[in-house]
C-alpha cells in the first residue's frame, strides 16, 4: 500500500469521498438537465419520488434491484481485495439462480421452507463458485487473462441459462421461459402477505430491507479489511511478482499492496 493512503483517515475514504463523488455526479447531471431546458430540481424530484414512492411500488423495485447490485458489487470487491478482477459476477449469479430453480423444481413438493431455504443458499453458492472457479483455474494454470475469461463466461452463462429454460425447465415448450409455479409450502411468505393475515396492509415487502442491511454492512466492512494481509496470506503477491506474463496493471497492483 502506498504511503499516502496509509495516512488517510478512515472517515475520509468511507464517508467524505463517496459524498464528494455523489455531489459531483449531481452537478454534472444538473448541467445536462439544464442543457435540455428543464429544471434540475423538478427532475430530481421526479426521480426520487419514482424510486421511493409506496403507492406504485417504487421503493419495492428500488430494493429489489439494489439487492442484485449489492451482491454483484460484493463479488467484485472481495476478489479485488485479493488483487484479482472478477468481472463474471453476472454470469455467476445466473448460474446460481439456475441452481436454485433446479433445486426448487426437484424438491419443492418434498421439503418445507425451513429446510429449503438453507439448502437453496448452499446450492446457489456452490453453483456460482463452480462457475467462477473455471476462469480462476484458467488464470492460475493456463495463464489466461481473468478479465477476458470472466466476461466470456458471462455470455456462456446466458446461453446455458437459455438452453436449460427452453429445453428442460419451461412448462409450455417452444420459446417459453416460464417454469411451473413452486409449491407455496417451500417459499417464504412475503411480509405484506403475513401482514394481511394480521389485519394490516403493507404496499411493499419489508423483507428486502432485512436482506439489504446485513449485506450492506458486510460491504462497508470490506473497507476495514487488510488488503495486504489477505493477498500475502494467499501467496498472491509473490506469484504475481514472479510471473512475467502477468498483465502490467496487476503487477502494479501487487506492488501497491505491499
């Protein structure tokens, strides 16, 4: 790690820098809105209302899509802390989702939700890890560029998913991609469904908040992890510096980690 970064307070990297980046993005986007002849305040008001409104499910959709971004960001951040570039998070998520779908179609009539939920977590992690291990093996043993292979495996994952859906999972055949409905006994009820039984009405599911909070905390905790220690323990620094065929950018990254 460079000497200058060692003396930067944690609150600067965690709070101040993101806030400055957000402010700069707002300034630039405001200029674009002004160029087209509209009010930036009105435009941001529409954007915020669309993202957070409860009447039309805006907050529900925001949390739904944010969950995917959080997991994809974690997939990239964890690998980057070890000095690697994992651009294959999208493909790994596809294959992990395929694993959950196969599990549900096979066992949803047999297992209850309390057995299915932990098993689904294990299966999805296993499917995603196996898919991510293939580019990792090619990088470690064959010297393949991990950025190229992980991007390529994203497109392979799309094709695998399409083939599995159309040829084996789809209920109606042809180009349909809809499977049969999962057994309700094997699926967690949504919060608004539980609330309706208790006489309350919720316009969106609060369950996403419960999923978002721990993973967000885990992502922030990544700032406090020791990058050099992680890379050194894995032996990555020594391997990266010994290999002349390693991309220049990654060799520079290994020197910065020291």
